[in-house]
C-alpha cells in the first residue's frame, strides 16, 4: 500500500517526463513533501523550479503544464499552482477516510518493509569494562536503540553490535591494583565501584612514580602474552562488568545481537597492519606505521591533512605505534573487515559522540583504500553533549561524572512522586510500574527529541513535565484516548465502532487525519536520515492536534455513526502514538 506521498511523487515524475519528452530529468529530485501551511493543501511539489532552469522556461509555466493535465492523481480533489511554480495537492476527504480505515486494520499502520533483504550493522553503546556506565553512554545507547528499532520495523536485517572497551593500557593498572589492594567484601557488594576505586588509587600512584607505571605496563604485557593469572582476573572483570551492563540494558529495554569487545579482534591486528603495508595504503614513519594522504583530495577535504599555523601538513592515521603496540584505529579496521566477512552488510552505522568525527573519517577513508572492492555504506552517526544548566558538560554537584544507574534510579523516583500526586488512590505497585515507564521514557525522549547533532541542557523539570514536548505528555495522550475508548465500551456495550465507516466532515477531524496518514513516510525519513527527532516531532504534533480535536469536538454525545467514526479516529491516533513511541524505545502505560 503506497502512501499518498509515494503515489503523488510517482505521478509527478511521470507527468513531468511526459510533458518534457527527451529531456533528461534524472538529476532532478522530483517528489512531493507535506506542506508547511495546510491552507495550501496537504502536499507540495517544488520540482518546477529546477526543471524550469533546465528547459529555460518559467517555473510557473512548467507547473501549469502539469496541473492542467488530463487526469488528477488518485485521491486528489484538486491541484493549484502557487507563487513562482509550487504545485499544491488537496486530498479528497473520502480518500483520507478510506486510508484511515485501511491503516486501522494494519498492525504496521501502512509502513512498508522497504528494507527487506538488506542488512545493516549498528554499532552503539560500547561501554568500557571495569568502569561504571555514566551519563555519556545514554546518548549512544538511546539513539542507537531507536535506529535499531526503526530499521527492524522497516524490514532490515539488523545486527546490533555492542563493541566493548575490554582491552588496553587501563587493564595493566587494574591488574596491579587488584593484586595489591582489592577489597573482596567491597567487590562482592558493588563490583564496579570497587574496580573504579582500585583503578583511581593505582593510577594516582603510577602518576607519582614512573617505576610503578612500569610495573603496571609489565602486568599488561603479561596479560597480552596469555599469563594464566592475569587472564583469570581480566575475565572476572569482564563478567562483573557485563552483569552491570545487562542490568542497565534490561531497564532501558535494549538488546544486542552481538557483544564483541576489542579483545576479540586482538589476534587480527598484526595481520591488518601487514595487509595495509602490502597494499601500499600504510607506510613506516619514525618507527611507527600509519596511513597517509594519497593526494587525491583537496587539503580541506582530506582527513589525513590538517592546517597548523596557516599551513597544511600531514595528519596520518597511526595503526602501529613505534613501540609495536596497536591502537583504536587498528582495532576499528579489523572490526570493519570482520563485519564485512561475517554479515556482508549494505550499511554500517557507528553511533558515537561528535569528538570522534575525524577518527571515523580516517577509518572510512583508510578502509576504502585498503579494500576498494567492498561495497558498503559507512556512516558516523555522531551526536552532541549533554549539558548542565551552566552550559557545561553535565556533572554531579561534586563535579563527578553522573553514573547511569543512579540517573535511572532518580528518574523513577521523581516520576513516582509525580504519579502519586496525580493519582494517590492507585495501588503503590501500579504507581511504581507507571513511574518506571514515565521516568525512563522521560530520559529517553529528552535525548531523542532534539537533533542528535545538537548539545542539549539536562533539566528534570522539563523532561518530566506533563505539558510540552515530553514523553509524559505523549504517554498521557495515549492514556486519555484509552479512557475515551473505555467510556464508549461502557455506554454502548456490544457495539463495534468498525461497523460504521470513517467520515471526515469537520476541519479538526481533517487536520488529524492528514497527519495520521503521514506516519509511514515519517518513519522512513527518520531511518534514512538517522534522526529519531523527526519521529519525535511528528508524534508531538499528532498529540497536540489530537488535544485540540478532543477539547473541541463532541465524541460520545455525537450522533450515531459520527460518534463511531470519531472513536475510530481516536483508535488510529492511539495506535500511531504507541507504535511511534515504541520505535523510540518508550513504553505507553494504559493509565497514568
């Protein structure tokens, strides 16, 4: 079932080609988009501007040639040409009503499986072993999981890969601290807090005494060489950390298909460097090995060049240090090759913060030169920083990093206070469950509602408000619709609203209907752009328009037939909000 946007785009392309035979229109984006102002219809095509320049005619004349065509697109009441050449489409109310009836009976709400047969790997969350997950992990985890859900819903085969930081210099320090000063009781009570304590204490000692730093390095070398004792301790750290990760992911409703840490790729690293050298992609410099520019790009576009003091100079991507050690770049190239060998994906998405933009530009460029035959789209889905009210990175009052588990606990407690204030008569267990969904949903939505590339200010008051663009507002809208449905079932027992057709006669009904039929297009666009905020903005708009509809249009007191039609419209609204919020990883309690 094509959406109106898809059908109208096909009609526009065919009409322009028929009107200008022999003209190559392949490089012009001919399609329709929702109008910004519904006074100008529901959809708009702006292609006449570009086509007019191409055929050296007035864009308005180009648009009129289409608008005066012999047949209107299916479902369209009329076309209008506005301004310099905008083609505006006005839909028939009957067509809207029939589309609503169709999507009401479709569990996918009309969303096509556009990703069927295609594989996407999504690399997200990626915490470090032996360290507590902190607020910095919420963005990668929440954004990555929303993209995971969106792509699965669109029919993609998704491989969600949690690339753990479980190898490297810090483990030498941890091993030294474990052997010297581990508190077994503290480890049993709170494993990650104890690992964090011994790391900080031992690192401070190493900073003060180079000899201690050397001892830590020796512990790391022993681990890398397979020392049984160090391997046993390291594996214990991994298990303890994974328990913590699993608890957080369970609370957030996040699941991974694969969890492979950096250590998994360690045996491949020497081979990667050898292959890069053999292919002429990397070369030695001052005892280290790196990937340098190949000179094919302008300096400003070349990730292997950098401007310093007004002059462009080399900025190589090192894959082996002068001491023979490997680094993140080596591991990421090995990981990329493994993913291609194992899953043959069409796309790989890396969901990490914006500070890693240069790193991934270099990795992607080096990979293209290393394995030019690989056919894969590589995208760095980067995001901004969570800020405090002072405009600086969000910290605790003492200046420490906010631990994620404590943040989730506080969200649930704050939500519980709000739910209790709103519904004190509800059983405590039910209030706790509602508070869990509201609190965790509030944190997720606050992260997802803004363009991921922007920083945003963390505010408990804003994210937990039942007014404005928040998860509680949207969750409450779902609960309010459920109340309408319950009242209908109670007053008109045994009557099925579906026995009556959907009719659209009031402008507020039409405004809501127009938005509801756009759901499939919004889901597709949000996935293509890797921007969940597009879906969040849409859901907020739906909730606002529904609120106006609810407050101004009689439901249960309307005439028979009209009453059932409006209840059906409520049902499609509720399904759309619930489905959309679920794609963002947010639950919708039946009552709030």
